C-alpha cells in the first residue's frame, strides 16, 4: 500500500480524467518552480503510469499510487480514467472514486507520520473529491479544492446544482437566484446532466453531497486571474465563507506536453508561410467531438470562408473517438485534397500542438469548445475566440467571454444542435475581420493578455495578483496548527 517513507509537503489529488489530471500536473510543476516544497501527485496505478511518461525530465514531483478496483463497482475491469468509459459510465466512476477514502487516508497518515517534525501537510484535491476535506480534518492536514476551471463558469455550475430542477417552470431563460450578476441563462446552455437532473438521480445525489462538502475545506484555488474573473470568485467567498485564491493561469509549458514534437515542427513551418493574423485555429479540446452532420457543415463553412485554417478532427459522435479518421466519409467530398492543393487548410487528426499554434503570430482567432484550459491558453496569447461550447461549464465560459469580456462570438451550442455552413462562415468572417466586431474582440484580447501577464509578474516593480494569491495560500497552509503526534 502507501509508501510510508515518502516525503511530501503538498499532495495533489486529481479526479481520474485527462481534463483534470493535466491542470493538476501543470499546478504541481508551477508549485515546484515557485516554492521549495516537496510535491506529490496521488492517483490510481494506471493514471500514475501515464503521468510518469509525461513528467518532464529532472522534476522533483513524485507520484504516489493508491489502489482502485473498477470491477468492484460495476465498471469494466481496469477502468481508471474517463477516457476509456462511455459518458454514461462517468457518474459510476465518480461514485466509485469515493471508495478510495480509506486508502487515501492511510496514505496521508503515513506521510504525516514520516515527517511530523516539519510543517503540516497540504492536500489539494479535485472539485469532484469534496470527501477529501473531512479526511484532512480527521488527520489534521490543510485542505483546498483546486478548480481547474474559471470562477464565473464554476459559480454557474455550482449554483445550478443547488437549484434543481431546471426542466420545467422557469421559462426558456432564468436568473440564478444566488448569482444574478451572471445574467440570464438559457435552457440550451444547460449541460445534459443538469438539464435532466431532478434531485434524485445519480448525478444530483453525487453533486449535492460532493459540492456541500467543499464547505469543510480550508479554501479554494482557481486557475484564473482576479482582475479578469472576479464575479465568480466573489460568489464562492460569499457562499462558502472561505478564502478563494486566484492563482492562474497555470498551464503546461510547451516543453512539458503530451503530443509529438514532429507535429509541432510541421505546424510551425506551415504557419510561418502565412501572413500575421490570418489563420483560424479550430479545436474542441481533448475529448469532445461533434455530430457527423455538424462536421460536414463545419467543413463546408471553412471552405466557404476563404480563410486559412488549422482544424483538429476526430471521428464524429457515434464512432470510437480513438479510431482511424475516415476523411472521405466524414468530410465534404474532396475536401482534404482541395485544402492540401491550395495550401489553405491544415487538417490534423486527433491532436494538435495547441500552445505552439496559439502562440504563433499567424493565428488570428480560435474556434473552440471553450474548455477552460483552451480559454486560458487563447487569452494568454491575446487570441479572440469563436465559441462552440459542447459540455459541462463550457456554455458559461462562452457566455462570460462574450458578454462580460467581449472577446468571443458564439457560433453554435452543443453537440446536437442544427448548424448551417452559411451561418458558421458568416460568423468566422465577422470574428476575423480587421474592423467592427472582429477588431473590437482582438483589442479586448490584447488588453486581457496584458492583465494576465501582469497577474503572473514577479519582479522588483510588480508582484502580480496571482503570485500574491499563491503566497497567501502557501502561508495559510504553513500556519495551520501542527497536529499532535500520538506520543505528545
Ligand atoms: N489540447 C492540445 N491539443 C489538442 C487538443 C487539446 O494540446 O488537439 C490541450 C489544450 O492545449 C488544453 C487541453 O488539451 O491544454 C484541453 O483542455 P480544455 O480545458 O480546453 O478542454 P477539455 O479537453 O478538458 O474539454
């Protein structure tokens, strides 16, 4: 079981999904750079193996395993990550994850026993692991929740789970009773599990318990910037009465990413041939795809727009997302050939070196599902967004970017909505124009890039808000009263 001689000041514990593990890895490496604490990431054997392969060389971040037996919980054997289960089983993986409580507690106790002369341990846990807060209380550790998402998006998501149901009675649009400053939410902006929730279904029961347990924590960390996203942060301060620290943006640097270097080189060469601010980058994150019809319409729209583009494609909904991409079947006839011949479009299958692309001066706009990491990566590089949210809090991220930050134009909503190529092409045109709305979005994106860079500044003229927040969080953790050892 837990290695008793391991050493750690800070233990990070992400939920078993790539979209959660990646921001936690980014946070671990950020903490390693910014502090002199020893840092460990805890997870199940399969995820630890994957993480080990993606750790940069020379890091001191260590990886700790705890056992997890998927088949004890009605899951296929070895199901340890959402990327190997159909969406319908994700809730079962979440429910099953609470079974790690005894093993997690033992691991933390062992760590604390082996270092009881030093500071108390700090646990940084996933938004889905509210239960870890009471483990921390029992053993006398400091505990925070880390939201890899934005403050505004998470505040909407949190509020919606506590005001069920949303299926009937509220009209098409409604205000959140405890977060009215978010503006009106439309029913089409509800993720499927919230739209269907009635308080008694599995998701409602899980989230009610999980989110309620956040209040037992010692604080919340958000991967965001206070100057950009204060409304959502204030919401949590108000709701939970806990410190809320905005420490972002924390993203993996290009050097410590999964995905091939050869592909990055090829993308750079392709982009180097393009004029500044001329290319649209299209990508829907690490796990989403769209319907076959939507993919066809998007292909036609990209061709019709006349703009240069990089498009990351994956098999449409209904197909195995990791299977071979059948371009002749899923894209307009002859599309790939025409785009290659004209040099207008670079079509990448499954995965792109996103940070390298967004940081290239040829990129003008990003058609994105508005996953929070993608949003941070775009804003860090001053790139405006065309939003096509697909799931979870992405709908609220998109709304926030459009209505409150003015850096986004929504193109479509969801994985099953009807879309028309003419509409998509016209929206691309507006966003990429160097006048009117497009120019305004670009100048807002530049302004935000500056605010974000300032938040991370740490020099003799400025200590940015995210650096200050990180220091406040670390000093709160270090000042927790040391738990008494059994012999005292
Ligand atoms: N990503 C990438 N290449 C791809 C797709 C995604 O590098 O082809 C990275 C992207 O840079 C981001 C993460 O995967 O860091 C996706 O996170 P996000 O929160 O945007 O969306 P999710 O995948 O969680 O839906």
